[in-house]
């Protein structure tokens, strides 16, 4: 009888440990804030967290597929997070903490870039860590912000803006791996802009040719003269007086050589609440 009671107590204790302790652990307060998630060992957190509900279900699936593909191919986490409120934190602190405490980052240096969209005060912030600090310079981050705003961030076309972020991260990481991170002095306007200029020039040339041909066709009575004298009427020109008048002089100046400076800018860094080094930048939309 005693043995049965002992076994019953042991069984009850095991059940408590197995089923109750995880729930109690989840209920304990976390030092980094309520927005921090506990990620089980071996699992990778979702690279899209749309807490502000800015995307439809189909958009979320498409965007998540793009985030996962680029992240795995580049071995560099690309993450998008939206929030209705950031609980009194600065966008920088919120983005850094979300990156650190949710287990983002690839490799031993936890390389990656996280885009935070806060609808509370319409802030955007990109937090970088590891190789992300090298690949996304301060200048590059601002260029990404300009691209996102141009592609619909301010107008509510969030999906297109997020796709632009993913594409830019992919491109910037590739350029950094090739030895030329996007930065002051190395940035070049993307090909589509040059292409638009070329197309406009071609259209202008075609229009000018059409107009010129039309005007030329109307001038049927005009013929080319064989000699310059044929353009003047005999006796119509008479030179009465001659004199030399000084009109101007020409002065040639050579500019003094200026000191040249390299164009780089690099990335500024700071330390997050977890003690990790981060780069980053952001603005309003």
C-alpha cells in the first residue's frame, strides 16, 4: 500500500514538472520587456512579424518567402517587424532589443538587418548587427529609406516598400561581399534611372526628326546656292568708314588645387541593452 502511494506521489511530481513548469516559466517577467519572445533551441524565429496588421495573409506569405530566400542564400538575416506601439521605447532601442532577444542573426556574429515600422509615430528604423554593420552603412541605410518611401511607404503601400527593403538588402550585401559597400563616394544611381533618361532622349530625338522632316517638306521653293556670292544682292553693301575699336581682353585663370578627400562614411555603432554592438538609422514616413 505504501509503495503505491510513493509511486502515485512520484507520478504526480513528474506530471507537474513536465506540464506546469513551462507555463510558469512563460509567465515570468522578462528584463527586456513584454515584446521579447523566448525561442526554443534549434528553431529560427519568423522573419516577418506583422503586429500592426499592415499586410493581408497572402502578402505575408509572399513577403516571408522572399525574406527566407534572401536570408538563407546570403547567410544574413533580413527581418521585417511592424508595431502599433513601441511601449515608450525609442525606435532604435525597440528594434535592437527585438533583434537580440528573439534570436535573429546568422553565424557566430549574428549578422542581419531588421526593419521596424512603428505606426505610433510613423517611424522607420533599420537595426544592423554583425556583418550588417559593414554591408549597410549609415549612408546606405538612408538610401534604403528613400527607396521605401518612394515605393509607397508614406502612401500606405507597405508590401511594395517591404519588398524594396528586401531587394536593397540583397543588393547591398552582395556589393559589400564584392568589396564595395554602398557608401558616400561609391553610390551610383541604379540602372532604371539611367534607362529612363535614355528612353526620354530617344523619344525627343524621334520627335525632332519628325518635326524637322515636316518643315523641310514645306520648303519646296528653297534650293542650295553654289557659291557664297549668290546670297548677296550686287551693290547692296557699301563700306563707308573703317576704324579699330578695342572691345575686350581675355584673362586666363587656373584654379588653385583643392585638397581631395575620400568619400567613405562607414557605419556608426552603439551598444544595445543586451550589450551587443549595433549599427542603424531611420526616420519618419
